C-alpha cells in the first residue's frame, strides 16, 4: 500500500506493525495441519492528510466472505442489541408495513428477523452463501452478493428505494470504501436513512484494543474520517451515537447529502473528544505501539508463569480478534491447551497460525482448568455469566485487554 484508499495521499505513517499472520478466519482442519499456511503483513498505518487508519488490502473480501465461519446469532447479547436497534429505528423513523429496510452484510438474519417480526418488508444482502442460507431458513429474504454501486442500483430497480439501509460491522471490511459508499447511496431513498455501526478508533487507541486489527478490517474510523468517507459516496453524517459494543463503537446516521441538513450536536461533541485525544493529528498515535508491546509481555508472562506452576490454562472463544492476539504473542498449545467456542462449525478445527484446538464449551466443565482466557473480551458481561460455573472449583477468568486482569 503506497497511497490512502480514501484520499489518494502518499503520506502514510506507521501506527503499529504486528508482523505477519494468517487471515484470522481461516480455521484449519486436522488434515491441513501438515500443510503450509500463507501469512500476510499486518501493519496499521495512518494517512496524515485525511486521518483514515488502514492496513494494506492484501486479501480480498471474496477470500474471506464467500464461505464464512462467523454466525452472529451465536451471541445472545448481539441478537438483543439488534432487537433494541430495530425497535429504536422503527420508532425514530416511523417504519411501518409500507416501509422497506435493507441490511448489507446481513449475516444469518440476526437483525432482520426482528424486522420480519414487525411485518416490515426487508431484504438482506449477504456475500457468504453458508450464513446467508441460515438467514433464508429463518424466513429472512436474502440476496447472496457483495454490495457495489451496480448491486445497489439493481436492488433499487427490483425492490424500490430503501427507507433505511443498515450496515453494521461491515464498513471496515471493504477495501473499496468509496465504491461501497456509493452502493449504499444507490440503495437508499433520496429522503431515506443509512445507519452504520463500526468500531470507534478513539476507544481502540485509548484501550489498546489492537487485537481488532486484522486482515478483514481494512480501515479504522474516527467520526472525522467516517464523515469524509461518507461524503465520498454522496452521503452526509447527521447524527452519531456512542455504543459499548466491540469495546466501543459508533453508530453513524447518514442521509443523502441533498436531504441531510446540518449535523446534530452529538457529531460536534465526538469530534471534539477525538481532537482532544490528538486523533486528528499524528501525535495521538505516538504511544500506541509501546502499549501494544506491554499487553504482549503481560500476557506471555502470565501464561509462562502458569505453566511453570503446573496450572492449566484454556481459552474461551475463537474470534478473529483472538487470532490476532495469539499470533502476535506467539501463543501455542504448550501455553494454551485449547479454546472452546459455541459455533459448531469451528469444533474439531484449529486456530490459524497458532494451531490451538477448538472444542465445544462443555469441555471446560469436564476438565476444570485453573484459568480461562477470554478471547472475545468485548462480550465480558455475557461470557462472565456463561462461565459462572468456573467458580465452583476455584477457577479464574483472565481478560487480556485493555490490560491483563485475573478475575476470581
């Protein structure tokens, strides 16, 4: 990558270099353990002209999302988050049976199922055939496709313009941010709304959430850089909400530029917070790499000490962020015997790069380990409740980010 994918500038500065890792969702079968794995550099850079943080587009969305291992409905808290969003958006926008809602990257229908329940016409656009089929099986109309300006225009031609277009946790996943934004504009009615949820770079930097940097995530947004990205496709930011999801996210409310009007006060408030944190200039990123190194040292020190004391450590979850963390720290099965996951697709497979076995969650209660390392730390409340039984034998939960914490 020699130029910024948003503004074309060649002024790119290093934020943190995480070495080279395999793509985080390429879980291995047992037969693949004796085969080589391709790794790609994972180097976060910042455009010092438009301040979009980004990594090189070394893999394509087709490489990752044609057959995907992530099913949103396995997180009960995420399904509830989606239900609350649909209820709030329906009230805010006055959605009714005559409305039309489109969700881009609709996964297994975790969100649109709530739209269907309300009797509102909807369509999911999902590139992964396997998770899209799960949505269809749940009664959610779903088109298997990647969003482009052409796809957006075709959907609009067939179904009409959308009153609301939802794009949750996908705006970071597309290297052609301008083309994708134009696709959103093609879908939405001239007086309609676009709602986008994406991790906030402010919390990523402040809480050292570097494990959310992986090859699927091509860019990382502040409100300021998101505002510029939306404008590139004819959309204007009119409101923004701070959310606790994924360790700290923003919900961007945008409209076609000609219908947008002036942005609301929450936009100015978050822009001011970002500026105060130094994120609208290079200085705000200066200490990030050193804090990342500290997270790595602390986790390795804990795991090595536990091994020397003869204590058992296993993992909970096999998320993409966990694979960034494990690969960057060089953790192998000698330090983390296995991890478990609620997604049956991953059972019997192995984490990319580190080759740690992935087992069903019931294995933890069977083995009674001393420590459970929680890899999807962003779901702390949900997982703490799920693992409450660990206290029965005096076990502890370990959270690696934003700083190592052992919870008895």
